C-alpha cells in the first residue's frame, strides 16, 4: 500500500517560529497566503471567495514520537494521551484548519482568514465544509 | 522532510466494497470498530465513551491521480475541481469523520457511531472535536 504523502501547495505566513503561534486559531491568528503547485491548480477552480474551507497541512516541525503529552501551557497537569489533544506533536502531524477564502487567483494563490500554521508549512488537501 | 504516514490502527466495518457506502455519513452509515495498534494505545487513554471525536483515515483504495471529477451520481454535471468535493479520489486520500465513541476498552478497541469507510481502512489520527 502506498503511504507517501504529496504536497499540493505551501503556506506563507508571518508566523516564523512555534513561539509566534497562538494557542488556538480563534486567538488572533493572522491571515495567510497559500500557493497551489501548478500540477494541482485545476483542482481549485471551483473554490470561490467567501467560502469556508478545510485545509489539511503537514506540520513539518512536529515530534512524531509523542504518544502522551502535557497539555500546552499547563505544566501541573498529568500526562494525557495525545489523541485527546490537538498537539502538533503526534504520530501523523496533520493539521485541520477551518478558514474563510478572502481571495483566489487563477495562478493558484489563495488568501485566507486566520490560520495558525508556520510559514512554509506544506499543504496536503482542501475540502469543502459540509453543513452538518 | 519525512513524508511517510504511519498507521495507528485499523477500521472494522460491515462495508466491504465501495458500492456498500452511503453518499454521506449522515445517510445511515453503520457502526464500526477500531483497533488501535499496541504501540499507540497510551495515546487513547483519556478518550471517554460518549465523546465526539474526529477520525482521520487513509482511504487506501482511492485513485490519487484525480484532480477534476464529476460529482458522485450526477453524471450530467461538468467536471469540478476535486478540492471542492469530498471525493475519496484525490492526491492525498485522507478521510475526516466526526463520530461518537460508544465504548472503549483498555486493549485498544473503540466502538463508534455511523462511519462511512471500508473495512480494513487504516487509521491515521484521532482528534477531539473543539467547540467552535
């Protein structure tokens, strides 16, 4: 079975290091730009400004050996299982981000609202947000 | 950069082929069981029955070359970009499923409500559902 991921694009953000990141995306995350690589541009042709989309990212600086962790900024807490957290440090560091499309251009540049990921983070997928 | 995914578990479902699958998970998808592999079991120790979780799966039978597609069961439609659809056939066939935990055992067996994935689908990640 094929188990290699493919990058479809890349995030451009003013967040240059993990210390710059807010704890959750609702906490004043900045706007970001996404470049879609040429071979995948036909895949975004029906995305419209104003729509809500899910971005799946590959959190490339994550520690993939983490199975238990201390909740972020809560050093007194006992260790909890990583699958009860949104920590980027996990066996498969896939980020899920709900954002709004601010603008989109035919050459594959998408501008989105508040996104908490580091500059240069690879993009794996874009999905529509379903009403449910 | 490391780009290999790791399977943390596997889905057991009565859905044995793609023809068995409902169009969306809300359409009577069956309950399913998840086996978590031994080396990842400490990661699920804080998941409780009744909680809502997100499952990320690797849709292993997908066609990863698809960039544009016809909406499922809508053969008159023009081709649309795959990133405006939830089609499993896409460059990175990662499924996102919101389910409810029905039961969980210490040996890593989780029973969940309606889940639309094929039997033997690999599991990539579990995340809590955030209130936002």
